[in-house]
């Protein structure tokens, strides 16, 4: 067999292997997520965590430029050779992607790990949302002392990166599998493109850096950091990372972290009710402090500035990406963490 066919064939075998691996989440959980991955991620974060800029973003930028250069340079090589070369490149990247992080998509679901039910009724949602409104109002008032004022986070983004560890340390005392060490959070060098794409952050699976969009409204910034850190400790599901990010936020001693987590969860819950019952949504909205609503409007205004066909195209692409990686709800997976919240609250009895 000619060498140029080896890597394209390897790509085919990788795809088949992943189809089979999906039936063995316990194997992935034991040997990869709680085994090999722990060492891979700690090594990556130890080496790159102290570098003040995003190494992953630089790698992506250089890679994209090189791909365009290579395609122009080899445009006359012939479609067969170009196709084989592209497939070989994809094969190597696909292997690195899964080996360094993405096998975590195939681990045991968090609701099984934590023995949390995923079902809830409309009454469960309403009851939880009302409790969440009370709690968010309480935190909001502790910060602002005024129902009408929006929360303005006083910390710098670098300070927030440092402060996030507190929440994970406290959370790990309750659930050891949420332990986080060797921090590596970065302000993305690609924040403007990320904003046009409609993303608040992402985990670079090759460098294990938590990349955060530095243009985001600051009241919600801590919650985004906690979400990306959840990806770093080996959770691929967006709903699970929203849930873990929420727990890390409310576990933090700082009120601004708590507010960021509670207000984000409340927005999802009220949004879910709005989609089902407009009248009930309006009733609940009246109970929310006007200052909290102002923070929501702040986010809406921010994202509306960058609302173009670009974010819709990337969201459609990302929707398919998630569906191909064990998240059948696609981009709607982000809101599915509500069932984890409601049933976790049912077990704990407190927010």
C-alpha cells in the first residue's frame, strides 16, 4: 500500500472506532477521563498556563494562514493528490483532537455519575424558578443596595481568572471529580471574531487553554470562565459545563461570582417558561429586580451590535458539531442544564 493512503485510511478507522466507543462510556470514564486525560491536561496547563497570552489562538491563526498558502501553492497538483493530502491532515488533527481532549465526549453522563434524575414537570420548573428569582434578587440587593441598579463588576478580567479557583476548590470538597488545578485561563486573541461568531469562549482542545471572549459584559464574565474551566477538567457536554459552571459560581465566596451564576441560570429558566407560557413569563418577570433586567438588556445590546449572518452560520455549524459529538440536542444543549439544576435542587433542598 502506498504511504499516501495510510493516513486517509486511518481517518476511516478512527470514525468507526468512535462509533463503537460510544457503547462503552464506563471504559472511557475509567481509563481516559479519570486516567490518561488527567495527566495530559495537567501537563498542558502546567506548561502553558503561565504564558500570559493565548498560545492556542496563535497556533490556530498560523495554521489557517498556512492552509491557505498550501492550497494556493499546490492548486495545480491535481485533485486526487490534494484530496489525499487534506484527508491526511484531517486524520492527524482528528486523532490529536480526541487523544488530547475529545474522548471526554464519550464518558459516563454527569446525571448518572451524580445520580440525578433528568425528568421534571412544569410545576417543578415553576417552583425552582421562583426560588431562583428570590435568590438572585437577594444577591443583587446585597451588591447594589438598590433594586433598580444593574450590577457592575469591579474586578479586572485577570482578577476574575485568579478568583475562579476559590469556587472550584470549595465545590471539590463536595464532589471530588470537580477538582481543578494548574490554572490556564486566557483572554482570547480572537475575541472580536468570537463575538461575531456569537461565542463567549471556548476550550482549545490541543493546548487545554480556557479561552474567554474579553469583550463580554463583565457581570456575566465569571460565569463564562467557570463554564470553560469545566471543559478543562474533562466534561464535553455543554449542558454539563453550564451546570458545573453554575455550581462553581455559587460555591465561590465572592458575591459577584454568585450573581453571575444565579442570573445566568435565571435567564435560562425564565426563557424556558416564556417559550411555553407567555402570560406566566410576564408574571414572573415582574418579580425580578429591575436592575437584573438591566443586566440582561446589557447583554442583549452587546450581542445585537454583532448580529450578522456570520453568527447564524457558525451556530448552524456548531449545532451539527455538537450533534456529531454525543449531544443530540445540538446547540440547544446549553439550555438542557435546567433539568440538572432542578433535580439537584430537589436533592439538596437549597440553592
